[in-house]
C-alpha cells in the first residue's frame, strides 16, 4: 500500500509528490489506538482536563456509565473504519487584544478518541520535528523557545521577524494537511477518520455549519495537526540557515539587520501562501529590534526576559477579581483560589529576570487582602474586636473602625498593617510572589 492511493496534493509540487509516493511507514495503527492500555491513558488525560460538554450535553462524569453500554460498538466501528464523529460545539473566548478566539468543543467520546489517536500518532511525527519547534511536544514548552531566542540574541541576532499567521486554525486547507499526515500514516481507516474529524462541522447555537477548511481549536488532535502542517515551514527555515523559534503558530525569526529582516519576511510570506495556503497578517507581523517585540508573553530587554506589560495587566486584573471586596466567599476559599492562580502564573512568568517589581507586587497584594478583611468585618464592633485580638490598642482600634475613609485608604493605616502583619497574612494562607520568584530562580 502506498500513500499515492490515499491522497493527492495539487499544490505541493514535484518534490512533495515524490515524498507522498514513498511507502507509508505505518500501515496498521487503529488496533493500537483502541488498545486497552492506550485508551486508559487517554481517558485519564481527558478526565484530568475536565472541559465542558459537547453538542450531546454529556459531562465527563457521565461518560463511564455511557461507555459500559456503548463502547464495544464504538470500538468496532473504529476498527471497521465506519465511525463518524459528531460536530463540535462552537464557543468564543475574548482575546487580550480585544478580538475573539473561536474554540470547538468535541463531545467527551470524540475527545477520548482524539486523545487516543494523538498518543499513537504523536511519537511517529514528533521524532522528526524540528529542534526549534516547542509547542505541544513532550519535554518541550514555551520556556525552551524563550531560551532559544535568548541564545540567538547573545550570538548577535537582534532583529526579529515577528510573523502572525492570520486565523491559522480557521484557514488550514484539509487536503494540504492530509497530504502531510499521509507521509507517515498509511492506515486508510485512520486517514479516513481524520478526514471526518476535519469535516465534522460546528454547531453555533442551534445552527450547524459545515467545516470545509480549518481545524477547530479545542480538541486533543488540533495541536499535533498544527505541528504536522507547520513542520514544512520549520524545515524551510532550517534549509535557509535561519535562527528561529516556533510555538504552535507563533513564529519568531532572528536576523542581524533590518534589511535582512524585510527580505526574510517577504520571502516567508510568499512561501506560506504558495506552499501551505496560509496568509500572514500584515497588520500584526513586522520586522523590529528584538527589544520591541513580545513573544509568548515576554519581552527581551538587553537580552533579559521580562513579562510583557499586557501580561502584567492581565495578572493585576485577575488578582483584583480574586481579591474583590464584594466577592461573597470565605477568606479560606479566597486564599485557595488566589494561591492556585499565583502558583500557575509564577510557574510560567516566574522565569522573568527582572526582580524590581516583585516586592511591589507583594505589597500591593497584601493591601488588597487587608481590604478584603476590612470589608468582611463590616460592623464597627467587629472591626474593633478583631483589631484588639491582633494586638492593636483600644483607642487606636476604635478610631480606625469608626473612620469614614475609603476601604482602600484604611487598608494602609497603622492599625490594619500593624494588626494584619505580613507574617499573620502568610499564616492565613497568603502566598508571597517574591518567594515564588526566588524559588523559580533557585534561591529557595
């Protein structure tokens, strides 16, 4: 069996057709996909990711009971090559720049199948991916991409070609993507199933819309398919000898001069349009000194990593939400949610090499929490009682409690700060951003 019987690629050219005509490396994969061990791993991953229901309304917790009665038939349909996926449910989430990101939420059954496929297909393709591709790959991530950019800056490549692919996931051409999948997959059942997933369509509200192009973000297969398609771009960049880092559809190419950058940008724009039928967003793509660019939420100042201004604004917005004085939850619950957020945010942005704002963040965070306590205590007698218990003198406690000043101003008075000390807040469960930053840099 050869790939030429499975797919055609009218846009690929002679070289691509020669690659497609090569014998497939993996002709039998579906049995591995539906193997019990693989499915158990896939189910653990889907369950841990949680996620909203698809168009059938089935929740994660409903699936085990459903599977007991229906999975044998689904498994047999997969082996026979007759399984038909359901459409995805379309939702939109706001983007930091004011736009919207469209997500497609598959049913729980289809999420499980996609995850099982990704676990089998992933290792087949990942072994051949570029060393400069960092998105959604085992033992790789955004931090690796950022370190690679830093290494290029240190080597004197300080001009960035910042490429933004216009609505990448919405514009993927199915035939071009499938041609690249068929380079290594020869199982006709799997190729047909992948084609059905691509063409399954979306449901927006109550309306079904066909999907003639694009691969919806939101399913376990989407990141792998994106890497398979964009591997051609990686190889072209390597063939030209460029220094670059790619994370999914975020691409940053490093050169030494603005003139070289403009030349590379124009050339890659043409390559992407001709070879992969992908458009570069000219409004968001540019050639600029690296210290004027934002990549994966970071800037590079004198080669040092800093979180971007937008990332920091998003951080403050979320902290304000968790420390909102009108949020009617217990302080224990508030601390738990805030701790989860701080650990996650610093787990990613804690590699920033700019320490100066860190103590200021802690000071602001403690003031926000003192404000929450002051609001929660509400009544004058309650405030006085708590301040006295925290060691504040009676006269000072009463004067502070009856003050008509705003909550924000009172959160920084001598009484509130001397009572709710830094140590006391830590004992209540407040995390220190400084401690998290120090730990991220190996100082604790």
